[in-house]
C-alpha cells in the first residue's frame, strides 16, 4: 500500500533546493522519515541556548522568523521551501538563534542522521550547504567557515577548487546523438549518416546503448565487401559500447579515447551502458574544446592581424566562459582568466589600430579600461568605459598630440564596437577629448573632482578610480594614481561625498525580503541586478579602500579581501561581501549568457526558487555594509 503522506512530502521537497538534487528513490526514502510539525503564530520552534534537535526544518506553509535574542534583532524570515535549524547537521552544539512562527505554520522536520549521508554522496547538496553558510559569515547563525562546513558534512568540497581548472576544462558534447535500431541495414545507416551529416550512429534498444557505428566501421565491413549492404546494424557495430558520465573533462575525454583507441565516446546518465543515453563526444568535439583552452585562445588573439580575427577568438572566450559557468568553476578563477583574455583582445586591437595610423604615437601613452573592465569584473560584453593618458608635450604641440590620440582612440572604440562592446551612452570613452588628455591635464581634472565634489564630480571620480592599465606606459598611470591619493589627503571631506554617493543606490529588497523591481520604463517589473545589488557592494568597496590610501587594488573582491586583512573586527563582514560579489557576478553572467544580453535586468518569474534563494542571501550583507559606510563616514539618513 502506498504511503500517501510521504509521497506528498516528496512532491513538495523536490521543488526546492537541495532536495531537487536527490534521485526520486532517495527522495521518497527520505520523505518517509519526515515528521510534520504544526506551530501557531508566535509559538517557538527552538530557542537560543537550547540543546540541538535531532532534526532540521523546512517551511511547508507559513513563515518562521530567526531572531537573535541577545539584541532582539531579526536575522531572517524563512518562508515556503526555506531551510532552518541546520546547525545540528554540522556540529552537536546548542542553537544560537530563536526560531518562532511568524504566522501559523506547518513544518517538515527532517532527521539529521537520515539526511547526512546524502551530503556526502551528492556533491550538489554539499555545495549548496557550503554556499548557504559561506554566503553570510556575518550571521551568528553561520559562524563556521566554508572549509569547516565541508569537513563537517563529510565531503571534501572546498570553495576554491582550483585543481578543476585548465587541465580539467569541461567539454561540450552533442546532446541529441543520431541513433538507429539494431535491425537497421548498413544502407539505411549510411543514408542516415549522410542526411544528418554525422560521423557516427548509436545503436540503441529501449533507449539503452548497444553499440556504435562509425565511418570506419562502414569502410571496414561494407566497402571491403566483408558484409553486404543489407547487413543489420547489430552485425556492423562496435560492441560493447564504451560509456562515460556526461561530466567528462577535456583531459578525461582525451585519455578515454587514447586508452580505447576510439574516436567517439557514448555518454549516459550514470556512465554505464545500463542507463539512458545523454550524448556523444567525438574527436571533433575534443579539437574544438582544445581550441577553447585559455592558452590556445590567447595565442589566437596575439596572432590576429584583423579585427574579425580577434572577434572570432573572442567567441571562443565566450564559449569558455559558458563552460566554466556550467561546471561551477570558482568565480575567483573565472574572473582572472576571462579578464586576462579580454585584456588580451583589447591590447591586440590597439596594436592593429596603431598599425593603421599614419605615424607612430608622438609621445608615450597608456590606455585605461575603466568601470567593470577596469575592476576586472567584466565577463559579458557591456558598453565601453576607457580613457587615454599621454605624456606632456612641448609647448605648441598640445593640440596636434591630442588630435592624434583622439583619431587613434576612435579607431579602437570602433573596433571594440565591432567586437560587441557598445559605445558608452555618456561618451566616457577615449575618443572623447574629456577622456583623452595629457598627464598634467588629468591631474588638474581629478584635483577638481576631489576639491569640489558635487554629485556629477563624485560620479565621474567613481568611474575613474576603477581603472586598469591595458596597454602602454604604466609610469604615467602610477604618477596619476599617486597624485589622486595626495589630493584626497588634502581634502578628506571628499570621502564623505564618495560615501554619500555609495549609499544612493536603492535597496534590493523591501518588507519581508520581497524583491524591489523597476516601477516604470522599458524594464518595468524587472529586478535591476546591477543597480540594486552589485553597485552597492562595488561603491562601498571603493570608498573603503581609497580611504585606506591603497592604490594598487581595483577589483571589488580583492578590495574586500584586503579590508579583511586590515580590519580584523570587520573581517567576517568583508569576507561576506567578497563572497556576495562573486555570487552576484556569477549570477549575472549566467543570466546574460542564457538571455543573450548584459544580464542586468532580471525577470523574476523566470527564476527558480533556488536562484531566488541565492540572490536573497546577498541582501543582508548589502544592508550591513551600507550601514557600516553610513556610520564610518557619518552619512545620515542615506541607507535605503
């Protein structure tokens, strides 16, 4: 007789992470052990200091608030599908927070000992728990570091799995392989291969692989006359078929083909011939994958002599990014590699454009990438933000020198536009005379921004302070950087205005953690990921690091990590901000790749529960860093 209650529990849990990762059989077994708990409004589930329960909880209906009883602060509000009370899963310690029903609620109590084995056998579940705790180390509910969580749940996962990179690059494969029945004739198989323009056909029965027929098999068996064209596929195929799981890396695919002396690999759900086919990898797929290797791509970029060749290489960079996102490569590594490749593209375009100029540059210069590219956080193709600094010239040659660099910059900006980077709507580009100046002119301009920090000046300086030297004389940039920090020492009030500007972006959430969306315009009802989530973190990191007079760090992640070194008392908050930044950049990149846009505006109805959870994890961190900025720089009534 069926257990109707456990089936209903399973139907609910499978909609939410991490239970959606469980196989149906395991989910049903887990659901049979679940206890249903009812709590009236205001009734306590557990209190701080209470001995840990043998269960953790999932909200089925209603809502549960988590409160720090020491200062009566509400830490979180858990609604349908949210998990709480996970501390016993990690260590047999007393609860730190109080959990109380915010409204009448029905909870599912899941036994720790029943669930714990799944954290070890399902990597996705282990990673989910690691992210859940690492995303907000500021919370007293999550004091354990990610590495400790990984050990506690029995797995060997870490947040920085750098060993999975480069030599273990993921490989793309054909997800809809061409198949035939074992009774198909050689003639029919050949016709299928010709029509579909493929070099192999899988022989299947009941969706399970029996063998594979390649061009080589047809040549060896049919063309030689060994078998007639009416011979059945079962007589021609190579069998048993060699199968592997779908998460093969390039290295593993190479080794598998070399070991077996074959040119095609069959991929199945569990890597055995007894499960459903999910794809095929050919030698051609392997060649394409090797062509998308970072070292191969950067060589292709450096060999390019035309813009279209750089553009072709850049498409490979985007495929590489997609692979990294699909295979959950750590964001810190993804940012470094993609940024290096993007910089290489810009540098090569500069070389190409210099070749097209009528004469070499009249004086040394430097090309600066600003904004997200300057912070080395630009994964997708957004609009351009760049500038040129050139060495001071002899009197009487200033105009001619600037005209040379403006003409040169126009060529580079056009080449970048051909690559897919749109022109900046505000014309903050090197082809604009306001962003193409001598070192002395730049010093004067920046001094004006710092000494008279109006709203526009703060905006301009915010963009300019996030720069990266892509090409040219770094000494010019160093001199300008030194001037900037000397000027800020002379005008300490500048940091107040910079902090005030950092608190202008609206909150990402409203009452009870609801997403705040755009109220009008072309993106009405969309969530602005850049303005409401990423910019508050970016702006806060900028004012913090500049106030410490550190000029060599422009990336948001690195800025927070440096601040964590400098301020031990705020270390957990800064590391939480670093993690939140990486999580948001990854989310934006995934959304942008999925929808073929910048990933900035998100349609919330297209997100899964898990995606919404991951976004909401960052909101409390944003609120906390904005509060710190407001207090430190004495900006009142500005935190939204």
